[in-house]
C-alpha cells in the first residue's frame, strides 16, 4: 500500500508542510570555499566525475510543498516507483547521471557516515574533526580514486522517500537524504519549475535552481499534475542515439554506454550504514518508457531485501556493477510516442 491509499483510508494524514533535513541550507563560508576548490582542483574533480555535483551544490533548489506531497502520496515503497494513471515512473541511476553527473563507475562507497555531532562539533582539544579518517572516501578521492556515487545516493533517496511514505505523520519526519535531487527530477519530468537561463554551461539540475524557481500549485492541481502524469516528458533524460544501438557487455564498451546499461538493468542498490548495508530494490523494467522501451505489465524482483550484512551487501554491490557478463541489449532511439505502453507487434 502506498501513502495515498493510507490517506484515503484515514490511517495517515499530512500535518503541516514537509521539512527535510537534507535540504539546502546556508553555511557561512561554504560558497567561497567551494568556488576556490572548483578553481584550484577542477582537473582532479573532472577526472573523478564529480565536478558538476560540486558545482551544483552552490545553488539553492526551491520546491512547491503540495507537489512534493502529491509525489509522496503516489510513491510505492514496495517497488520504489511512482504510481500514476499513466503507469509507473521512478528516479533512475541514469537520471542522477544526467541531472548532476554522478558517476556510475568506480569503487564502492564504503564509509560509515559520522553522526551530526561529529560533523559539527569539536573535540576536547578544540579540533574541528576528530581524525583524518572521518572522511575516508574523501581522502581516497583527493588522491585520485574514482568512487561510484550514483548507487549510494539513489539508495539514500529511495530509503528517505520510503520513510516519508510509511510514517503516520510524514510532515514530522526528520530523515536526512538528498531531497534536492527529487526536486530537480520533478522539474525535469513534470515541468514543475521555471527554467533559469544560464550564460555558463552547468549540470542540468542547475537550470531549475534559485529561490522562487518552483511554480505554484494548490493541492488539487498538484495531485492532478503528479497522479495523472498527463504532461510528463518521458524521454527527457534518455541517451540519445542516431538509431537503435546494440550493446554488448564484453568489457570493451565506452564508459557512457556501460553506465547506461547498468542503469537499465534491474538490481539492488547498496548504502553502507554502520555495520550493515541498506538495500533498496532497483526495478527499471517497471519504468522502461523513461529509457525509450515499451512498458506493459512488469513483474517484481524475486527478493524484497532491505538490510544486509557487510558480506551480503558487498555481494549485492558486485551484482549491481557487474561487467563482462556477455549480456546484450538494444538501446532504442527517441520514440515517436513515449506514452504508448507497448508496440503493435507485441500486442499481436
């Protein structure tokens, strides 16, 4: 059951505006420091495929509260998809790559995220950080090690949305996750924001930045916009090819094509939390129209695993990023009508 059903049955309700601890907030000195890092370390950040993500963090991202509520009402924690009248949609690994350039290649993001007190406080010696290994992965990246960030970020988003969708009073949740990616996704697919003209090129999500960038919707129209999905831009983030492209997972493909293959393949996403991994089902076969495929009656993944030991979590990670499998796939070109559920050939 998704949150919208719980509202209809009276088991849940909204109580005020949504507030997420993962939203943008002003931090004194951050803008100046980040500009300096982008200037001095631009080549290193581009090698790591995180320059765009760092650049995007300089901007604020607005949202309409009723649009986000309508989105959460239609979110299904079982499948990690958005249930609409036009069938399912979801945030994909490829969306994160297209919106902000998060890499889908590199080593496992294997870090225990410190508590908020450790990040904001000081120790007895008045040192701002307790030790250098507080940011293990940041240290590795500073030394040129590329890290796969798209997978843990999307796992965090799924977990956060599921927490909101299953909480009796979701406006009272204080779960921290990168919600600004959801705002950008809504802006891209549902046109919920005004586009900002930018003189300089930047990641796609910055087009929907700035305060006041979100269009106004009252509750009824917000629900209609999201739940009916009448004006969805289905193919807005597709990998554009001149024609259908046959991909072979033989280890010799271009990085871009291999990343796209990982994004269209059903798997389980991993996010390290303490001595365990959070596991989130990833089912792009349920929202295939976002990749240019026809979509009719999808199935569910065989196992609904949400938590795993470190050993099991590593196994899920390896399956998610598996390469040289000799698998083959056709990458379609932009469809003439992305709203169609299936082709005429399939129907017959």
